[in-house]
C-alpha cells in the first residue's frame, strides 16, 4: 500500500514538474483575466518601431453617400481608417478591430507596427460593431450578422484601398487579413465572401482569438457583470470600490505617479485586484460597448428604442438620459430587441438560434476546413470560448491552430513567440 | 530500491505518453469556473454602479458639450498638427529640456500649494527639487531630482481648495483647456497669480519679453498630455470623461 502511494506521489511530482515545462511558452500569467487586462510583460514583447517612426496617416472614405446623421454625430459620416505604407510595392495587410473598438486602439497600433516592420502596407479598420463604423459604413445600422457585416466590410475595404492608392500611390503585390476577437469572426466571413467575389484573393488570413459562435461568446461576456465581488453589496457602487482601492494604494505610496507598470505595481501590493474584480471590470467594459452599440443602432435605424424618432440630436443635446437607458441593455438584449426583430422581417419563421447559427464559424466550416491559407491563434483559457468551442477550433484548423496554454483573451498577442509564429505563417516561412 | 524503480517506470510511461503526441493541444480551462456568478445576488450591480457614476453636477451641460466639441475640433485641426510639427522639427532631448524648464517653473506653485496644505514632507521634497533642478539642472533644463528619486509631485490651487473642503461645484469645460470645475477653474487662476507674484527666475518678465514662449508653453502642455479625443471609442465620451475627471480630482485631493 505504502509502495503504491509512494509511487503515485513520486510520479505525480515528476509529472507535475514535467507539465510545468511541458510547454516551453515563457508567458507565465496563469490568470486569464489578469492576462487579458495586463497584456504581455515588457521584456517578452516582440520589439516594434515607435509610432513616430512609422510612415502612416489617417484617411477617410465616404462609404454611404446617402446617410444623414444628426449634428451630434457630424464627422462620423465618413469612415476613418489608418494606413501605414511602404515606398516600394508590397503586400497589404488588413487589420480588423474587435468588439466596440476603433482602428486607433493600442492593440491595433501594435499589430500594425508588427506587419509594417515586416515590410507590408497595413490598413486598420474599426470593428463593424463600433459606433463610427455603424454610422459611416453599416448599411443596415444593425451589426451582428456574419454575412451582412462581411458585405459592409468588403465594400469599405475596397474603397480604403482605392483611397490609399490615390492619395499615397501605394503599390500592392498581394492581400492578407487579420482580425482580433469579433474582428476575427468578421475576417473569416470576409474571406468566405471574397472567395466568391474574387476581388482580393487573400493569400493569408489570421484569426486572432475568434469566437466560434457569436451568440455563445456574448452570453459568456454578459455573465461577467453578475460576478459576486467581495466588499460590494446591497447599494455599493463597484466603481467606488475600485477607486477606494486605488486611493488606498496611492496613500501607502505617498504620491500619485501614473506610469507604465502601474498595474503590475498595484497587483504586487496589498490592494491587488481580485479575480472577481478583474472579471467584473472586463464585464463592465463589454457592457459599455453593448450600450454604445444598441444606442448607435437605434439612432441610425430610427428605431425609437431610446431616442424618439422626431428628436433632433444637436451638439448641445445631453445624451446622458439615453446612456442611462442603454446601460440596461447587454449584448443579448441588443440581439433580442433590435437585431432579431429586424431579421424576422425577412425570415418570419426562423428562431433566434437559427439566426445565431448563421453567424457561427460552423456555418462556413467547409470554407475554413483544410484551407491552408487560414490560421487561428487562441488560448486554452480564452474565456469567450466554451470547452466545446475550443475543441472545435482545434480540430477545424489542425496544425494551423496556434494554441497557447495561457494568455486569456488576447493577453499574449504581443509575446515574441506568438508574434514570430503569426509572421512566419503570413510570410510563408518555416517557424522553429 | 524496488519502489523507486517502479516509480521510474511509471513516470517514464507517463511522460512517454505525453511525448507520443507532441502537438497535443493545451488542455482547455474555463476561467469562468473560478468566479461566483450569481444573478440574484448581483442583480443591477453594474447598472446601479454606472447610474451613480452618471450623477455629476453639470447644470450648464448644453454649453459644456458645445465647448467640448469645439475643443475636439481645435485639437484635430490646429493643436495636434502643431504638436506633430514640433515633434518633427525638434530632437527628443530638446523637447524633454523644454518640458523640464516649464515643470521646474511649475514647482513654484506646487511648493506654495503643498505648504498651504500643510504637507510638510511633500513641501520639503519639492523644495529640494527646485534647488537641485535650478542649480545642477541648469535652470530646470535637466530633471536631476527625478533621477535622484524625487519625482514631481503636482499640487494645484484647486487641490488646495478641495483639501480645505471646498466642493468642486458645477462641471465646466474650459475652451482650449478641457474638463474642469468651477473650483478647479478658479484654482488655475490662483496658480497663475502665485507664479506671477513669486516671479521665480523673473520668468514672467522674460516670457513677456519673448511672447513666443507662451506658445511654446501651450505646445509643450499638449505634447505632454496623452489624452486624445475619440480614444474612448464611444458616442458617450463626454459622459465618461466627465466621470473620470471628477474621480481623478477626488483621488488627487484625497492624497
């Protein structure tokens, strides 16, 4: 008996030490929420040039000439995008931002520099779910359907390329595309659409942390704001709770200096944010994105859900009352109250799950499977995926599934190993 | 001996098992499992917190929103292009030097406010900064004090008023400058007067003689402020900035 226990214990220890080294992935953050917020430690980040050194400019295109916007949204009738370009003929990489993110976020700027440094032109586009895209480039004003969003994106991409060629005279040898999160799902659908249209004929497509099924992923994100946070009860405000922690942290330090590494410092202190608090923060960010989305869609479609149809939104009009209402609407609410009713006008007999099915990677399975030009990058602890989703990606992409044991939702995308692997796939060079 | 051999064999088998499939996918872990997600207990937790964050005293909101829009446009068409020109035309060490000179002058009002707030240690640190940077740092061009472990500790007159219990009053967007409040806007005037009265290094006299230095000060101010209009990616940016500004000031005053 003793022998069995000894044997078992010893082999567990051996196994334990083996698993610790089993992956030689040096990104060490085990906590998926922490990874998502704090991203990659500076010393592990693949080096890229500084923003000042990139030859780049923000350009804009008028995608929908007939769109009329209220004064409060003036300036959003044109779609802005970011172009980084090379002086010689080069491949062009399209980057599509994630849920509720614009083209000018830090994540997109980093990825832009990765591909620009590798000698490509880069065009960065806002997510079709972001307010600027809804206003300027979404024909329906109701993003969230894979194929319809792909058509909007495809038009915007064509016009962006023309604009880039006209104003900067860039010469393009071939096209690539990458998207993050919802942007990755968009990229897959754009790829599928383009295969039929034959316009860009993408050489490589990289899906960074995609959902498999949009509806499943938003249900998981919608659940985060219901996390129980220790110290927040009854009538307490969650934000006050976080600010109080910050305040105590600064009081201990004796001064306020907001600087790089601040977050890591806080996490090393007595006031470190807990798992529940991090999850709640992420959940709150997505809830605000959902509020933006349902408000913007309402304004563009004149749906009358928040803004009365005859109400003129002037520059001086307070939007606060609308935000107060839209705050109550999470992603699922947006789908049920705005997206699905509109879908039903064309598909009277179809259920919400049938609609969701069409915005799932499963619906374009035959395009993605065995396609040597499409790769996926994701993590075993990406919380937008269920275990089933994850397994689906594993078997759908096979050896073109670049899977990492840690990183949460995109927390390791700046890691040198991850960047190297993405680049070698796009450039078609062997890695490792 | 026997059991170690057995253990060895067992471990070997186990590891070979893993080795047999080098490409095996990492094991899925569901981060949501570690959370206590409870809809009943946390009903409206997000809504309650967010609604409260929207309660900021803003009686002249219509005016503020117009000025906010004006500032955003000014930033886009004038201020940022000028700053980009400045970055293009000058090497980094020059910009850092310029920035240091103005922040050294700013330490005069930081010191005055620290003293009035009876923050003895902070006052001493800021005094040391002024002495070190003005002498060793050649009139403030080099921030030697920071290199010696004394970073700048900003204290403005708005904070001083706040520390004596003056409430922020109505939220206010100041043309060209951005978010403020009646108290903090008044505080800005206070800091200006302090600097005027102190006449440290005769800076006002020199600046009045060379009016372009005010322009340089304005460009430097924008150069050092990372905020970008539109960066919050929301049609509700005004509301979010209003809350964040209010909380930031509370945080600064509480220290």
